C-alpha cells in the first residue's frame, strides 16, 4: 500500500498587497477533506475531480464560480483531467452556462471517444449529460481575480486552480480548471484544457500549471516535467526547470507536481502562488508567497 499525498493550487496571480486569509483557510480545509477521502481508499481520479469542484464552487479563485468575463461579457470556462494509470484525458474549452467544467471534462473522458470539446459543442454535450447549469450569471460569478495579476488590461494575465493526487494504490491523477482572464478575447483558450501544457499525469508524476497560458503552451510545460522525471530527474528539479523555461521566454506563473513517492514541487516566478498539500505522513501545509515552503 502507498501512503496517499495531494497538492492543489489556487492560481499564481497572488499579489503581496492582498490578504489571502480566506483562501489559505479554504485550501487547508479542502486538503483535509480530501485526506479523509484518500484514507478511506478513494481513487486519485475521483479525488482530483472532487477537490477541483470545491475550488471551482468556492468563488475564491479564477475558476468556476470565481470566473472572469471576456471582452464580450461572457464567461468561458476551461478544464482538463488526466488519469496517470490509463493515460485517459478529458477536457472542455470555452464552455458557457455550466458550473463545473472539470465535471464536464470527466464526462468527455468517460462518455466520448474524444479528448477535448469546445464552445457550443461542449455546452451541448454538458447539457445532454445533465450537468449543473448556471441559471443567473450575475448572481453566480464572483469575479474573484480582481486585484490580482489576471486583471491588467491588454496583457497576458492569468488565474487557475488545479490538483494532483496520489492514492493508496500508487495511482496518480491531475486536474486543472480556469475561467480565463479579465478582458480576454472571445474564444481565447489557454493552457488549462490542453494536455501536456496545463495538465499531465502518468505512472511517475502528476502536474497542474498556472500562469500566462500562452507561455506554458509554447513550452509544453506540464509534459516537460513528466518527460524529465521519466528521464531520471527529481520532481523538484524537473518542475523548476520547466518554470525556468517559461520565464526565459518572458512568461510568469508556476506549477504543482507530485511524484509516485509522494514528493511535491511547487515552483513559481510570479509574486506568489496559492497552494496547499498533504504529505504521505498526513501533514497539511498551506503557502502563498513562500518559495518551496515545507
């Protein structure tokens, strides 16, 4: 039996001028709740989805309920999910009208032969699956990222949530979800729903990225971590190198990664990155600005 572990993030847009007490408390609560699920034998894939739903529904992060409108005033949500044991992937992009894009991503994984559905096709599919809808846009969305790095007009800003999980059978899974950025062009899709760019999971490591998605797409950041670990690098070295490549191109952000031994990495080159994790020893840690804390 493997001792379970988990790491999640609430985005790399954190600014030192803002108080993150609510986010810190919430992330710690989510990790503690998922620890109970893992200790009860829950599968990594299930826990990755459940944790991401809690992040989406909180309205505290730029994903799900915390969504940001695009230039046309619409809320387009993206998400992806990868199962390290089977290599299965599901994703949705530019999804409108539904509460939890990560649930839609899982439905794509399990109920279609496809990897990614986008736009109206994704919405039609989500509706056919009976997924929870957003009935009142103004009442539902909280625009959580105001005042963070995802709000400067005319720039590649960002905001995302994600989760990487190792269960007691040694299986890994990862999920990433975003509501995009304030003022993005209609139809813009970043790295979050793209396998290898915003999400990755295999038999060795699980990864979820957050930051300026265009740079993570150009560097295939999530898969880069996986391939480096496969080649013999530690999860820490692989994660730091991937963020370094993003930074060398002028991008900012970070990522979380978890290997099959329960070791975590969470480097970033932005002001901060909201994250929390569960160690194989059962300890819960929360950090926002501290580099490689814990």
